[in-house]
C-alpha cells in the first residue's frame, strides 16, 4: 500500500463525514413534534417541506434549520434551548469519526472542520460534538477549494464525502465512501477510503 507524502494539516468535512446528518434530521423532526406542541409542528410535515428551507450556491444545497422552525413561529432561541434539552443525549458522531477525533487530540495534530452550510445551523450541529472531541469550525457558503487556496501552502489533506475538484496542488483530496468494499483506493488524483480510521495512514 503506497501512501502519499505525510501531511501536516487536515481539513475534515462535517455533514455525513464526521456527523450523521440523516440521524440528526430525523431526531430534530421527531423532537420538534414533542417539544413544540403548542406550535402544532408535526415531524412528517417537517420532513415533507424541509427542502423549501434550503439555500443553494451553484449546485450545492444547504439547510436552514432555524428558518424552517421560524416558519411555524418558533424563535431561534427557544428552538435551540428546547431541542438541545432533548437531543443532548444523542451521539451524532459516527464511531470511526469518534476514533479519528480522539487520535487527532491525543497526537496533537493540526486539524479543522471545514463545512459548507449556513453558520447558524452548522454551529448548532457542531454543538453536539463532545467538547473533548471538537476542532475549530469553519462554515462556508463558498467553495472549499477556494478557502484552502487562501490558507497556508503547507501540505494538507481534506476528507469529505463529496469529491472536491478545485483543490490546490498542496492539498490531497480523500473521498469517504463508507459503502466502498476496499479500505483504500487510489484514483487519478484523489484517494477513496471506506472508514475514517484509515486517515491515520496519511498522518504523522
Ligand atoms: Mg459532507
């Protein structure tokens, strides 16, 4: 197995890479029916109309949770307070994400979470990551490749469940596909992995 030059800095995607966004959406919809009873919010309705509360940049969509709840008359502060109470016991990190974040912390590696999305919603998701596992969060509504180009030129890797096509030469793209049979596949100019624990091979 040939691994590219070891990197110094790491960017990690949030949605569907570290964070189980599908589980979060289902939990939010169910919890909303429970905690916003007086606003007559139904989980099925939230599931059916959530796409009306997405924004779009080029071909990428992002969901605006608090705009969605505001549609039912629920203020952001109340939404956050009540949802947090119900959801705080739920673990939205994937098991391999938890392992990788632990590794990053124990090895004191240089890493940040780089997410495409509306900051209020992304910050709320991020708040469910245990403090012991957090990394700096950067929320963008523009291209990740453009952001990385604007940063230092040191060798880096980015792990994302979507292929990023505008990376600078200093940044190695690693596509996460948990359905892939092989642990590690070398493609033309990016790697594909099926488990975040494999990222350790690219580090140190
Ligand atoms: Mg993602």
